[in-house]
C-alpha cells in the first residue's frame, strides 16, 4: 500500500548558480559518496547530478510529510547510481519501514523527481516515471508517444496576452492538461511566466502543489467543503458556488487558519455558481467579514463565446454587470471571465485576468465555425513501425476481416490502439510518413495496435505521425474530431495516460 508520495521540480541552472555563489551548498546537499560521483562528472552532467540529488531529496521529504528538517536531513538521504547507471536510494530515514521507489527525469533545463513510499510488505511495483499521482502503469519504453511543444505553448500564451492586453493569465491544466500531459505542460507554462493555474478537482490541485508549484491554483469545480483542511494545507483556491456551500466550508475550517476563495457567478452557463443578486451580496459580505477567509477572485463562464451568433453572449455579459458591478469588492480581487473563445473573438469583458485552456494548447475552440491563425498546435501523436510484411492479394487484416487486399501489399503495424484514445472509428483515416506521404489505416483498430498500408517496404522503426506535421502535410486534432463527430477537447482528453509524453522544443 502506498503510504507517501512526493514530487519536486527544479531548474538545473538555478541550482548550479546557487552552487557557484555558495560552494558550501554542494557539501550540504551531497553525502561523501554522492560527492565522489559529482566530482567524477564534468560540465552539464555534473550540474544535472547536483540538481537531481537536490530535487529527489526534496521529493522524499514531501513524501514523508515533513519537509527537509529534523526528520529528513540532506545527509540522511543518499542516492547513488547502480551498475546500470540508474539512481537508487541506498540510505534514508525510513529504511526498514517502507520500500522506496524513485524517478529522476531531465527535460531541458528542468529536473523533476518522484518518490513513492509503500509498506514494506507491499508487492506493488512502482512506475519508472510518475506523470499522474497514483497512476499504476505508465509506459515509458513503448514506440508510441505524444510530443508537447514548449515553444508552441509559449507562443500561444504570448499571443493571447498581446491580443487581450490582460494583466494576468491563468493556465487551465485540468484533465491531464487537456490530454497533453500535466508534467510537460506545467513545466512549459511556468517557463512562459503564467500567473496561476486552474484545475477541475482538488486532487489535480494537490498534484500541482506537490509538484512544486507555488503560484495561485484555482479549483474550478465544486470541492466538497469537508475537505477544508486539505484546501488550507495546500493553500488552494476553491470556488464558492452557493451560500450553503460557504456555510459548510466555514464550519469545517481548521481553527486559526486562513484560506483564499473565489466566487463563481452563473450568468447563463447553467452549471454551478450563484444566480441571484441577494445571495451574491450576502456571500461577498460573509467572506469579507470572516477573519479566516479572503476573497481572491470572482468569475463566470461564457456558454457561446465560440459561436457567430453573439446574442446569448451579450445576454450573459449583461447579467454579469447586473450582478457584480455595484458590489464592494477588495481592490486586489482577480476578475476572471474570459475563456479561450472569449479571448480570441470578443472585446474583453475585463483586462484583469484571462482563464485559458484550449487556446494555450493551440486548437480552435469553435471547431470550424470561427477562424483563427494566431495559434500553434502544441501536440503531436507519433508511433514507430514495429512490424512490416508483404502479403498476397486476398489477405484479410485485423478483427472481422473488414479489409482484404486486392493485390500484393506492404502492411505495417503500429503499437497504438483504442486503449490509447485512438478510436476504432478512425479506421480509414491516415498517418503521415516522415516525408509527408499518407498511409491509410486499414482493418479494424485494435486495443493496442493498428495497421497501415505502406507504399513500399519500409524499415521497422519508421515514425508515423498520427497528429501533427510531417513534410508539408498536417493532421490536426480538429480533423480527428470532425471524423469522430465530436470536438477537439474530447479527442485530446481521450488520449490515454499510458502514452508517454515528451516535452520538446
């Protein structure tokens, strides 16, 4: 049974700068055995080693719930490479009590670490690299993967900032960052200097805190007020959706602790939030008067900002003004109203804060209804051929024998299927060879594999692009969504966690 979990992220260059300014820092962090390994390495590898040991020891201290201090000192934790060069925790304060599973991964200038503690009698095998908390199995060695472009995310954030003139940018990373990969997107968004993060659930928010995020984290969905202690512990910002919920939160608040909250106003979305002016006035007054609460934000959500007909959009905007304009709110409150569609196609209802998901990832929130050329898609889906064969005419392929060759053909197998979020309905779609030529997906898509018709014999390992650009050709999320009769959001979030995510330039 897992009894502790800690995640940490550090910028390698920052750790190296500290070591340069304060040489004693190295002796504080590294044990004598680790120092010997450090001294044997040079340049980049030396810096990566120091940052990795600093990060993994921070992650361990978070896993035991204390932080670095009397129960877990730097010299009490030792991580050395084994014969294969993999990091192994050979010494730690809980030795004999728990099994420890660790991961240290480097991406560009970032190192991120994970420590899982499990009861010594547990037989659970920890994953090699943890991207989602308590994710039991994540592939890291299969030749099918997602690439997330850090430069595309940075471009999209900058484009929205310039387009809107906003003061603050909240990056929405719910649902595993819209399927793109939470670790990868958070690192890219941090580097692009966002002002806060938005998630749907308290567990997603806790993940961010344990990963090392210290920016404001807004929870956009309803959090049961019974989790008030966790909200306080991790300093998360829940949404107040009713007077009754606020009363329950106050009843569950730990004594002497403070919490920032945000108010959700329902102007016509019809999901959650306060709809009546008198209730809103009472909620604002109660938050401001309560010594343990602070009003951090107030927001709403537009239902039709991605449509050409703006009548309902204008109705919601007027409802907002009627409900909010004459409230007496703190001067530093964050007004967050604009979703991706609002930032792209409307005059901004407020220049204070935007709350952006889809546009940050570079896909069009409206599908084909409204055009935008300001975004760059951040996600690519790729797989490498694992088997290539030539078959005779009359050969059937995959379940149900729905495809039969009419002439000799070269058939390639890709290790990806509907369990990865590449749906069965995409039979007849195509992938792209490295030079941009199309290869049709033939036969039924299976749970873990699919087949493509090749133009000629190609070597095993040839990369096929299923989403993204190859040569002069591009396959977009919108194209897959149109074929599936859905929206890009669903196509992206359906991509399974077991697909490895790689942050690329």
